[in-house]
C-alpha cells in the first residue's frame, strides 16, 4: 500500500514524523544521562535506576501488544494525534513527579503512549514511501535520534543542572504540544488501509502476523537489534563519571559530539542502504559496532579527546545499524498487515530494550570505592546479540516479493 504524495508533501510528512520522534526519543533518552543525579537524589541503586529506565520500555511493549488490536482500525493521522496528546500529558506529569515511586508511575504512562507512537510513525513511512526510497526516508525520520542527542540531551542536562531535573520533561511536553499543532496542519489523512481491514477481525490480523515465518524471523531480528545496544547505553553516564572521572558538566559533550556525527552520517547511511543494499550495509555496521562497544566499557581516566572519539564512534555505528535495520523490518512486513506488524514489533523492541537495561543493571556492580565493575561483560553480551542480528537478518524476505531476500 502506498499513498501517492508529491515529493514536497512527502518531505514535509517525514519532517513532521521526525519532530514527533524527536520528542518521543528525547523523553526516553534524557533519563539515562540523569542517572547519577537521580540515584543520588532518590538514594537508589544502579539496578533500581535500571528499573526506572525499563519501566518506560516494558510499558511500551505491553501497550504495543494492546495497540495491535486496533491500530489498523483508525485513520493513521487521527490515532497519532490522540496518542501524541496523551504522551505530552504523561511527560508533563514526569516533570512534576516529587518521588521515585510517582516518577515510576508516570514513566510507565509515558511508555504506554510513546511506544505506540514509534510504531505508528514507522508504519506511516512504510505506507507512503516506496521501497526504493525507504532507506533514505528512514534516514530522515531517524535524524530525530541525532537531533535529540545534539540539541535535546545536552540542553536538557544543562537545564537540569541549573534549574532541576524536572524542567527538561516540562519543556518536552510544551514542545510536543507545539508539534501537535504543526502535525494537524501539515499531515494528510491516511485511511487507505481501512478498506483492506474492513472484513477482518483484530485477532485474525494478529494471528496472520504471528504465524508468518518471515514475521517470526523479523521479530527475533528486531529484539536482537535493540538488545545489542541497551545492555550498555543506559549506564554510559554513570560509568563515565565514576570510572573515567568526567565531571557532570562534561557529560553533555559526549551526546553533543555523538549527535552531530550521527546527524551527518544518518543521511549517508540511508543512501548507502538504498544504493548498495540494506542487508549489506547493515551487516557491515553490525560488525563494526563491536569495536567501540567494547572500547567504551574499558576506558579509564583518559583525556577528554579519547572519550569523545570512542563515544562518537559508538553512537555513529549504533545509528548506522538502526537505519538499514529498520528499513529491513518495514520491508519484511506483509504490506496488508504492516500496521499490526509494526505495532507488535514495537512491543518486541520495547521489551528487548527493557530486558537489556535490566540485564546490564544486574551485570554491573560497584566496588568499595564506588567504581563500576563488570561493564565490559555487559558489552560482551550486547556484542553477541549484534552478531546474531547478522545471522537472523540474512534470512529475512523483504517485500516487494520480487526480491528474493536481503540486499
């Protein structure tokens, strides 16, 4: 299924989706660099902080399972607006939370709506952008990750350091409300999928998605794709301050440099995926990422330039995996079932991220001096998952069906 849009209209749609994804990703990402501040403020352990990160992703996973029963029953635009509004309110509540327990509750609420938003955005890309341009389209939407690290995370950390950790969440909520107005004015109604689903039940579509062998392989690929990074990512800031010796005001530079680099590389990787082949590009990035993944967990007290070199390479390679990887996933879905597939896939990804954060939190430990131990083993576990994505990804059948397999 593909809605015919002019190139200009398609670009504006992708920019709108990137803006929505920006706030969604920033809401999730801002928690991780706030780790040292929150563990000290609420007097919680690293494992408890891991639960705070995982609460969002596990809630998003459960919400994705529920959304798979209704996502193909509504106009994509209308559903997006409702979910985005509820996400904004939940994020505002995060900024007003006074205790660890209340923050946990509203993080769960934000995850319920944010997780479905991600799946819905990816579904819209699959609906309106032809296969031959889907890598570049995914590169545009996924610049939201880069922008969130370039502008959002450093600015959020600055505001948190000077005005309290609550303010970044409040500002994300305000920005979300502004983007809602822009989305209402710029996004077309997307209803073409409704006719194909008029005579099928929600549970019937879920069954059709789940029993498909190619979909099963895609779900395994998707889970490994997310698990590979999130045994390491949530604890970067904690490790950098405890073991490498960075000050709190130096941490934003890690995200700033990593974000700028991925902002520049995302479009290049997207074009490479379309020209050279999505799986070939993914295979290279999934292998190369092992080097900075292991290196970032082994750093000791070194000069800032070395920290930035390793962390920037880590972010670039992680982003480089995701662009062709997500293009492969949207293309692995049966087009008639793409909405249901992507929603279930969102649940799979969220669950994998939550599980990975918990695994990483229980692998690492602190010694008597407060230094983080066993972080390298968390990277080894994530690296094994990255290798497995190459094996599973090689067996995916990508649509259109004329294509015999991964390219």
